[in-house]
C-alpha cells in the first residue's frame, strides 16, 4: 500500500496496525473500543489528555543549524536544540511508533492556495487523530490520491525522553526542525502541542519567506463584506466574540494577512469550554455534537451531561470541532483586508476602558505590548491579579523577533483607513475581587456599535493615564462604565492602580525601545517614569 511505502521513507517499519485517514466515525469507534473516551449527551467524544492539560513552553525547542542560527529569536521562548540530539531522538521516536498502532492523517494548513502547507501527522491514539482531522484543513478524496507532505508531525505521548540521553529538560518535549521539516512531540497527550507546533512553523515561514503577517487572532466578515480581526490571548474572548450570529466566521485563532486578504490557517476551532453555556455562547455550544472532541471535561454526577463549570481537572477544558460546525462559517476561510482590528485584553486591575480607539502609534505600542492579566485561581500560586505581556498577543509562538511582526503590521496601518480598538473584557468598578467582570452583552454591544459605524458621530474623551480615546456614549451600554474611573468608589484608588499598571507597561516596553520610533513611544502611557 502507498501509505506503508510513505512510512518506510520516514523510517517507520510498522509491526502493528496502521490506520490511514480513517473517517470520523471510525476514529470514534477505535477510541471507544480502546476505552480511551466516552460519548457525552450531546454526541461529542470526551477524552482526557492525562498528565498535561496544557502546553509545556519550557519543553519546546527549535533545532539550531545553518538555516535557523541567525534568524530565530533565541531565548526563553525559542530554546536551541542540537541537530545531533534531534536525530537521536527522532530515531528513538520512530522505533517507538513502529511497535504501536498508528493513525496517519494527511491534512494541510492555510486556506489561501498559494500558501498551502501539506502536513502528514502520525499519532498513537485515534482521538488525537480526530483532533488533527477537526483542526486542520482536509484534502478531498481526489487530492489524497496524489498527496505529498512537506511537513511531518510525529505525536508519541507514550514515549518518554531520557534527559540524560536525549538532552531534553524532562520526559516531554516538542521540537521543531525547520531544515528537516519535522515536528517531534513526545511525553504529552495534550493536542494543543500539535496545533501550536504548526502555528509556530507558519509564524516563521510566512513573515520570513513570504512577507505575510501571521497573527494570533480570530476573524469574521459582515454582510457588507467587511472583515474584522480580533487579537487576544487565551481567556480574553477571542473565540467568543468572533462567533457572532450576524457575521460569517473566517476562523477563531490563527490567520495570515497578505497584500489583499486575511486567511485562516486552520480548518477548525479549539474553543475553551470553561463556564460554557447555550445562553452566553450559543454557536460554540451547538458546535459540540457528534464529531467534536472534548478534552478534560467532567460530568454532572451519574450522567453523561457535561458540567462546563467543573474545573476539577483543569480550567483549560477544550472543544475541537471542524469550522463548518459553526453555522455561518465562510468557505473558503478568506476575507478581504480588515476594516476594524480589535485588541482584546482582560484587565483584572479594572483600570482600562471597556472600549477605546487607538492611533497608529498606540496600536503599534499595544500590539508589541500584548497586555492581559492572570487572575487568582487560574494558576497555582497566583493570589492576586498579575500582569502578562505577550508580544504581538502571541509571544509563545513567535520564532522571529516580535519587531518583525510589528513592522509588518505598521506598514499595513500607516496611510490606511483601518480602525484599531482596544477592548477590555476584564474588570470594572475595581480590581478582581472587588469590581465586576464587564458583561459579555456590553462587550458585544460595543463591538456591534463599531461595526455598524454608530461611534462615528460620538464624542470621545482622552484617558489621562494611557492617552486612550474613550467614547462618552455607546448604544446598549451604560454610559457610566465607559470611563473606568467613574466606576470606582474611590477615585484616588483608581488613580493609584492605573499608575501602577502604566509603570508596568513602561517597564515591559524598555526591551523594545531601540526598535520603536517616536510615534510608537508616544503611543504608550502618558505618565512616564
């Protein structure tokens, strides 16, 4: 068989069963037969990822060689791995997989044909293969007949590296080799490593080789053909806010932006499920049906009904489903150059406005900063809000220096009519523990007001600390919450907290000052130390 020959070229001599491009129903049946998952009341397949319920950034590496030595942004995000160690680890993973049942899937990334990246993924479990089927773009039966992969992903969660032999930090690892075009994943069954591995690859290839801006964002299209892009870190509302019944979804997480269009990298969505409800997020809720993979969820006692409020395993519960499970997804997943860009931040300090309009300099400053906040309970040891700055709203996935992405964005914004907005989906009336989370209905109303051009004739006032332009009114939103200072019981406490956050912005940006011109520097907080 052709797929066995392709495995031999990779180095795999299978001693057990090989399953190539199984259907969704076959993958589900295999999972159930091996007691690796259960069917929920909605028809979705629920599985546990085991030891790891999220990515392990400290165990992600890039092979350093002549192709990457001078181009990769080396440091804590991109740790170097020697080619010789990679080759030795590759041989060990190959030997491991050769003695396991294997699930092979041929998929591709990038909805725009000129950037299409063909990928072969080999997994140890059927449910991981279902994830791959759901999240990536799926070739037609005819395309599969002549499919040739450019990149290879080997996913072996049951293989545990020996740090003494393989020079990893511990037993789990994700290693990208840009020269051999291989991603090795071992010791972790968390499927997000597969997804973000290819995202990292595209974050290198597209900006570095194609001059295309790659983005950690969601995107959708309005009835007039207008495109909106939503940048944001996990938990800021990127997936939720782009799933708008009145607009067509391009994608929920990873996109490219070339000279004429925004295009999805993926063929599916990987939505967070914590506190999910039909009332708040109807599109995502209804997408969780037969064919969807649920990860690390728990159930109401004695039932097969998922309790989305139960975070006893992790707050990072997930649903992986094909994008066409969203009723109004656009096909192909491509839109024109955006009219509006939204930067989403979950400000747990309660000092940023719910909505503000940014100048080009401010947009560049906030893009490079990539601010949000972690709150108590999301990670061990966090007892009060902590600032998080993730450059370009996607620092963990940037193989190039953040300024490369910022330069590409800056060129697109300058001289254009694109509007950029900062949306705070976090707290109002005080910090976390004192104030209240801004209602999702209000955030949706503010974004709708932008998209329907209802803020064009509204007056704006300047925030004295961050220099942000805040509307004084917005349809569907109480006017008193638009200026965050007005929502605090004590204005002096607001001023103190706002200055504290501004100082952290300034301190974080010092690493980028040598890159930034005067316009960008002036886009930061007005209170400089």
